[in-house]
C-alpha cells in the first residue's frame, strides 16, 4: 500500500486503523518487554528508579548509550539495578528491549 511505501521511507505512521500496542508489556516470566521508542521516564516510573540523563530520551537511546553501538539481538547490559537485553533490532536501530531487575534472574539469561 501507499502507507507501507511511505513507512519504508519515513518510518512508522500512526493512523486510526493501527492497533495501539502499549510501550511497556509485562511478561509472565517477570520481565518487561519494552518498545525501544518508549521514553526513559516510563521505565523510571515502572521500576521506581531514576536514570541519569545524558544524550538520550528513549529506552533504545539509553541502551545505545550504554553499549556505544547498535547492539545485536541477545546483547545485554546491566545498569542502575536493571538488566536490559536487546530482543529485536536491525542494522540501524533497536526495536524491542527486554528488561528486568538485576536481582530477578528468571531464566532469561
């Protein structure tokens, strides 16, 4: 469709027919599946923490900042009491991130 073509050029386009998926999705295993475009504030509110801001606003930007590159699926990092693992990415950006508290190892590692 024309929308698909435009989205290839400019990125996702939201319209009234798109189903809205929440930025943060709690999982049965105790982890949190996060859209990398979610604002870091949402992660802070969910876990009741404060993440020192540098040059990022999104969870994907936060992960990129911590690792210094666009990480591959499965790469993870621990920071601020959380473990963040890339759940989905492509060569240019992070799509989904799985997050859990560092003390909540639930078989995901």
